């Protein structure tokens, strides 16, 4: 509602594609050479290629700590990465258009984009140390989606706030694999749509909720709100164009704001809704792109203060829209009893809002905060995906008409010492890679505000798998995630606590392996204790295997999933260190 690690253990067979060395003069003058290798030379539209960059200096010695910026067809595309001690950096580059993708990387700082607020899309500089060019053929393909169930729609909250007068990337908890983009980039919008469509997302709840703080009328809106309008219009235009190409796209509705900070008025909200109706809902170019419910287009205003905020104000005009109010933390304020939907609940059992005795709306999230924000005890982090899977369990039981996912791309929070509350320590947007709620694919290694590394493609692939299971009367696949230990955790005590979570088809028992050697069999429940005296100091790989379970979902952390052609055994791995 903005503005308010995955450890890669190894790669498989990287393929060399179209390597063209730097001119000898450039190598001699700089002392460094950048070489790119791609893991494939052909990829389907919207899928990713993994590109490894190697930087060497004199005598072919690897050079660490070098910042590299990737470019696609002459424009910056993807997260910048820094070489490790072996001189390598890895880019995960989705390719949203058919044709030839020409990929290069450039060493900063000269004109390479690191000084740009929104470097994605900026033109490739002519100077700097450049790599060879890797060419990848991007094939057009049919974009398929999970079968749409009009009685059980799945939506995701999406932010258009990355604009010069609104939110930047200064306090992001992780960096998207697409890089630091702005909301005016149609290529980013297209890639988001390709990902979300194939994941089974039916609609976006586009967040405008902070746009009228303290205003009495829509006409008083600040210039930053006009940037939201521009970004949302581009979203709709891009979706209309994609639909013209035969590509299915999500529908949209808007999350407006009445009471989310400095309060506005229902008069301003009525005027805003009229503007939306005239410019978006009735625009023939956007026909059928809007979510309709109960015979009218749906609109969702946020009102964190609940029904009391509406007292003494003019009534909301519901003649053109089906209106559903939204609040947050329904487990505490109980506004669901007044028909309010939730932005986020601070509970592993999120609250379902009913209408006419039927479950109407439920919001789930990969992590959540409660009273006090992300750094207070009521918050619960991602736990390797366990929090997300457990919230989906509630969704599968309740099966509301609208299932909302919080959220796709907030990536902005309060800086250190800039939180809310008397101690300035209440952080309620995003905080860290673990204490945050975004699911857009992120770089596993790029550094953000409070740390380095994100969750890769884990949550996109989990979402895709969970939506598929959600629409199956009797799920045939099992999903498994390890919540404890956390990736790369250091264990110093005599025992190691292991916990895991499953979703989909139930599992009776589990086996555990360390470094490929079985250390426990036929474990029932979702936890085990391992004797650490059996293991030497250093790095180890823990594997949890769901005995007898099968799945079609590989849940890759490093690229978009393809369903497996046959059911495969189900396991999950995590690295840890014994001190």
C-alpha cells in the first residue's frame, strides 16, 4: 500500500553464445575484460535467460567488486550486479518481445546508469568497458493461463508509484530482476503481465490509495497524482495492445484512498470516481479490461479508520460502481463485520469477509506485520515460503469470490530512523528481504537498502503452483518448503531444528538427508531435531523429502517454472553452516 534469499547452490551447464571479445586496444587500455556467457541461445517470449559475466584483469586474474550493468538491444535492462571473488556476476534477464535479443554488459561508473534514479530503459553509453555481445533468439509463443473461474477470482495488488514525484528505490528491500524501473516503462508492464497471466492472476488492484491526502476535491490533486494517472493509463494502453496481439492479460480495478494518513473527503472521492468512470471504464479502447461485480464496475476505496470516518460526510455515490471498502489488520479492528476487505492481516489465519452469508474476499501475503510494524514481535517473516503456504491453506478452505495477494511490487519503505511512532521504529511498508510482502522476482544477489540478495523467482513460481492447486477440486501435486533453518544459517549448538510446510496433496511422512546421506526416515509431522555432533564444521546441504509425494511444479528460484511433463518426487533443500 506503498509509500507508503535465496542462496543459489549451483548452476547447470552454462552455454557459450556468440562471444565477441573486446577490441585489443580497449583491453590494453583498461586492463580488464568482460566476457558474457548465456545458458541458452533460444528462449520463449517472456521467459528468462541466465547470463554469467566474468571480469578478468592482467594475466587473466579474476577481478572482484566490479559493478556491471546489463543492456538489452541498446537499453539498460535488468539489475546491476557486482562480481564475486571469482570475478563472476550473474544476470537473470526476462525477454518480453519476440526477435533477436542483443545482450551486453558495461562496467560502471562512466554513464552506465548507476546515477539514474530509474536506470532501466536508459540508452547504452558509448564509453566504458564493454563486454562481448550475446545474441538470444526469442520465439513467439502462445501465452497460456490457468483456466479462469469467474466465481473464484485471484487478484494481486500492484503499484504504479515509481515516478519522479513519488517513490524511488532508495529504501527497497530487494531489487527486481528487471532492475530499478519506473512506472512509465511499457516493457516492464508487458513483462509483469506475461508473468502474472501465466501464473493465473485474474486482475490487478492498482494502488492509488495515498493519492488524495488532506484534499477536499479531486481537482486539488498534487502533480504526483497526475504521474499515477499517466502510469495507470500506460498500463491500460499496454494491456490493450497486448490483447490486440492475442495475449491474454489481467483485468484491473483501483484501490483508492479516503483515510490512510491525512484524511480526504467523500466529496473528493466521488469526484475521483466520476473521473475514473469517464476516462477508464467507458473508454472503448479499454473495453472488458475492468473488473465488473454485481452488474457494475468494481472500485475499492481504502478507509483504515472504518465506518466512523464516514459519519458526517456526504454519502458515497455508488450509482456507477460496486463499492467495497478496504481496511487493514482485520484480526484487530474487526471491520470485516462491516463488509470491509483487508489490505493485510497480521495473522497466519487471515480474515475472510462475508457478503450475503458467502465468503466474498480474503487477502493472503508471503509475510505480515501486526501491531507496531515489521520489527515488532507480532510480525512474521517469509520463513522460506512457509508463511505463504499456510495463508493459502486458509484460502483453499474458505474459497472466497475474490482472493487478493498482498502484493506484487511495493519495494519502498521507511529509512532507518524514519519509521512511525514515538520511537520512529514502526516500519509498515517493506523492511528487509525476509520482512516484506512483495512477490515480483528479485535478484538473488543484488544489494538493496538493508542487505544483499532477494528471493529470486521463488514466489512467482509458488504463486503459479498454488493458484493451479487452488482451482483443482482434488490437488494431485504436493508443494514443500523448508522454513527452518534459514538459507546459509550458522548452527553453533548441539542440535539443529528443522521445520517444513506442505500444501496441496497431503503427505504422511518425510525423510531428511544431509549432504546426500539419510539421517532420518518416516518422520511424521512437520518438524525434526538433528544431532549436530554427527557433522563436521563447514557448509552442509539439508534435504527434506516428502515420502511418496509427487509434483509437477519444480519451484525454481532462478527462472520461471515450466510444468514437469510427469509427476516427480517432492523435496526441498537449504544450505547451512556448522560452526
